[in-house]
């Protein structure tokens, strides 16, 4: 083995160690860089499960549906009042315009 082959192997080894350390540091301790991603995914899944459970148990969706039905009734009433007013404002048949 000559000097250049040995130097190349040493540089290759040191570079590999540096890459592994950077990946370890960026990944929160995982060589593949997925340690923090796995934690974040687990956090998101836990929050989603909590939101799904909370929405079903507190009846929030029922309250929203009740409110929507009430608003629909109000819109229907307003439409009827406007329609009656418009009909009352029409001239009688045969009346001059």
C-alpha cells in the first residue's frame, strides 16, 4: 500500500464518521434522521385521536347541527315574509299601471 491509498482510506473513513454524526445530530439521535419525525408523527396521531374523541363525546357536532337547523328555519321565514311583501306590492289584475 502506498501513501496515497492509505491517506484516501483515512479521509474516506473520517468523512463517513462526520456524515453519520451529522445525521445523528439532525435526527435527534437516529442515524437515519427519522427519530424526530417518528416523534412528531406520534404527536400528530395522538392529537388527532384526542380531537376525534372529544368531538364525539361532547356533542359539539350535535350543537352545530341544531344551530344550522335553527338558521335554516330563520332563512325560510325571511323568504316567506319577503315573498308576501312582493306579492302584496303587485298591482291587481286589470288595474292600470
